């Protein structure tokens, strides 16, 4: 596929996608993995399955793996799609990813292995969410959330030791809040985001001071 797939909405639904009703994110992931007609699952498949919630859903998928310690370089790889997606949320754009990312796929068995690890956690979290503080997840609210997530995604993509975990947690909480229209979780995620920015900036400042000290004393 030469060009990235652009997912367009019509009357709140993606063209060519089947309505997902009130199914939650974890249920949709399980349904995709259980579809024996699929040999592989691509990022664009997930975008289509999530319908109008594709941006928040993909933000969650790309942020969540960074909540736990990962091999060096993982945050940079997962951070690039997050930069695209959070910028689109901030600008109120339709979900889109370049072909290099959108056409990436994995076998259904590998997808099920991944889903088997993450969906139990997501399902437990979903039981705690409910629509509330709806003004936070309004159209304008989502743009502000996108801007906060974009700033955190920039930090996440930087090669800072363990500097990706708190920003990733903050992004994940806000994405879950947007998915379930739970403004309370969005606010909690934003607070975690502010704390993570303070901690990461302190780490960067300490590393900069240590580097300057070493350079000065080396000559």
C-alpha cells in the first residue's frame, strides 16, 4: 500500500467500518483477535475497528507499553506515532498515520499474545470509568487534552533514562478518559502529567549540571 490510509468519518462513523455500539476498547481488541478470518492485524485495522474513537484508542495502545520499563529505544519508536496522533487530537483532525506506520501488522497469534497481556488490565480499569464531567471531554476539551498529550509525547520520545514511564502513564489515563468520556480520569491524568514534567525536567537539569561539571573539570 503506497500511501497511508486516511480514515474519514461520516455522521460520526468511519466509512466502511461497522458500528461498534457500546462495546468497550478491551472488548473490541478481543473481538479482533478472535476473528479467524484475519491472518494479520494492522494498525489501520485497529483504526477502522475503533471508528470515531480511533485517535484516543491508538494513543492508548502506543502509550501503554511505556508505562513499564522497556528496552532502550522503545520509547523513541513508539513515541513517533504518538506525536502524530496527539497532534491530530489537538488540531481536531481526522485520525491519520503515514503508510510506514498504518500498514505495519502482526500475525493474529502475536496480536492475541499482546492482547492477552493488556486487555485484562484495560478491562479492570474500564470498570472504574463512567461518563462524568463531560465538559472536560467536549470537542474543545479534547483539543486541550491533545495539546497536553503532545507535550508529554515529546518528553516520552526523548532518550531520558526511565523518563518515559510517568508521561506514558499520564497519556494512558487521559486516553482512557476520552474513550469512556470520563473527565475525572482525564483530570487525574493531567495531574500525573504535570508531576511527570516536573520530575523529568529535574532529571534533565541534574544531567545537564553533571555533564557541565565533568567537562569543566576535565580541562
